[in-house]
């Protein structure tokens, strides 16, 4: 409670052959439970999202939380950018 930073790692594992769109929907259902609890117990926290697909789940976290955009951070874009740079080099 009253955390300054909360790292959200929750989510379901992508099943073999499952589309990312289906994974998103299943993870949104998990976040509908998690994020309101985070806001309830740590209303002043900055939330760091690391659940996949991180870009979409970061947006979902922002919408579910009602917090300002500058307090919701997604961690995966740096990793994805590094992979992309490697692939095109």
C-alpha cells in the first residue's frame, strides 16, 4: 500500500498458435482486476507495465486507472526497438 512505483507483471501466457489479439483480450480481463486494486491501495504510484503485448497493455492500464499519462510507463518498447535495430542492421 502507498507504493511510489508499482511494476505490473501479471498476465496470461500466450498459448501456442494464439494470436496476439486474443492474448490482449485475455490480459485485459486480468488487468480489469489488477489495476483498480493498484489505484485503490497506491493512488499516488507510477505504474510500470511489463505484460505483453506491452504497448497495448500500457494503454489499457492508463484507461483503467484514470491516472495521468505521465504516471503510466511501458517497458517493452526499448527491447522491441533494440531487436528491430538488430534486424535491420
